[in-house]
């Protein structure tokens, strides 16, 4: 009697969790945040096929990230605001 050993290989996909935190009611209350360059650099260490999920409230709720969720806005530099104020 011959015995054969079979090994099951599972295709595992890497999952990256971004632990989202709430720091305030406005962006002026956020202590620090990454730049796009910082984020790209940080994500470059992961496999490009890794899935990214937002993890809220210590894993109580989750969310995904899609293209249509990005929104660009502009804020004035504080120095520009002071110059505008001084010109009045």
C-alpha cells in the first residue's frame, strides 16, 4: 500500500488595515497627517495587490476605499491670510 501526502496550498491575499481615528470636528483639530508622498512611500512596502480597509472604532466597523471617495480642496496658508488681513 502506498501512501501519498497532499499538501494544500492556500492562495492568501494580503490585507492592510488603516486604523482610522477621529481627532476633531475640523481639520484644524487634527494633530498631524501624512502627505500624498508620505502615503505613497509607506504603501510601497506592501504588495500592490493587497486590499486596503478602513478600520474604525477598534475593529467595530469597517469601510473600503474607492476612487470616487477622493476629494481635493485647497486651504490658504496662514501667512497668506495674515498678508490679506494686513492689506485691509
